[in-house]
């Protein structure tokens, strides 16, 4: 079954129920020293705003995140103080004792003055992975939360960006999250949509006297043009170009704030440079946004 944004509130609530139940398999099979971490995850889920990254947004977050050397993790740098974001298509895998574990969602929130991150995989994906490996056992789905935490860690909250190069850090996944936060600030590049939960979930919230949550889906706009970009046939030295070529997407430290003295990482999408009508040099396939 394919997951949908409207299902995320229910997945969040069911996961929270599993994590809070002292008789659940995840609690009974976990060392008591780790229960503090699970309690923190529950607290973050309770306060989390819900986000859903579409497949194209997930792909861009992974690609652009690979170019990020550092990131900030303060509350002001997050789309919400606490959040749960599911990345449609997944964020790759982390290695655990030689086993590649998929990561599909991330929960973030405060913990002892730091930013806590939890990586999760859906129960649906776990079942699929076990079936593909043809293991001599089957998972008891009733004992697995809909979103299974697989790794948790804390990042320092600092004024200066924190380097992402750390042997104990799942760098590609963490960088993709940081990139997605930055990309969500670019209205020309990203569009948001609101999704209300299915009727059954909405009614259960109403009966409990709780506000019905919404899920914010984040995707790429279908058409995008780099501001001020022109396909000029000559450069500032007067040299004339005979071909067109693709300029790869990259991050730029964009000035903003009072007197434009502050800098914010801004993603500049791929675009075509060179004179109109000139042959395009053969390169690898890229996506170019145009009106």
C-alpha cells in the first residue's frame, strides 16, 4: 500500500501509542537506558508539525544536500521547532552492523539545549525489505509501530554552521534534511499544499476535542526561471560563445536582512547558458526549470 500525506496524522498517533506503551515490543526489547531517548521522541511527536516531501523534492534535497559542508540547527533555522517530515521515496540507508536500513522519515525537536534528530522507517517498508531478502522469518506487524525509529542523535545549536563531516553522522541523510529546510524558504522554487487527514482520523480528533492536524506537502514548482538569467552570447571580456551548456545547480550565500549584511544559503537551480539557437554541448541529464 502506498502511503499518502493524509495518512500522516494517523501514522504519527499510532507510532506515539506504541512508544508510550510499556508493554510494547519496542519498549520491552530496548535497554532501559534508551527509554529516555524514546520519551524524548514521544515529546517531539506530540508537538510536531507534519510535513511531506514529494518525490521530486526528496530527490533535490538529496542532490543539493551533497553540496552542503555545514548547517545550522537552531530553532530559527527549522520550519517548526518540532517536526515530522516523511520523504516520499526515502533518503537512502544507514549501516547498522553490516545491515543497510532504509530511512524514510525524520523527527526533530529540542533536547538538553541541542537539536535531537530521529531517523525512522515505515513498517510497510520493513515488511517489503524482509520479503525481498527472503529471510526464514516474517515480521509480526502488530508488534511494529507504523514508523519505526532506527537511529537517534543530537546536534549542537550554534551561531555558526556545524560541519557535516563526522564519522558518526549519517551525513547524506542529515545533509538532505538541512537542505530541505533551506529549500522550503525559497518560494520561487518550492510550493506548499495543505492536506487534512482522512475522515475517520478527523472524526477521532473531534471526539477527543483535539484540533484536526494538517500535513504540509512540499514540492518543486513546475516552472522556474533563475532571477536575472539571460542567455547571452558574449561574456564581459567580449568573447563570443559558440555553444550552449548547462550550469549545474549550486548553493549561493545570498545577502539579506538589514543593509543586506546577513547571508542565507540559497539554491540556484540548473540552467542553460549561451547564445539562443547555438548547439548544446552534450552533458549528463539535468532538470532545468523554465516558464
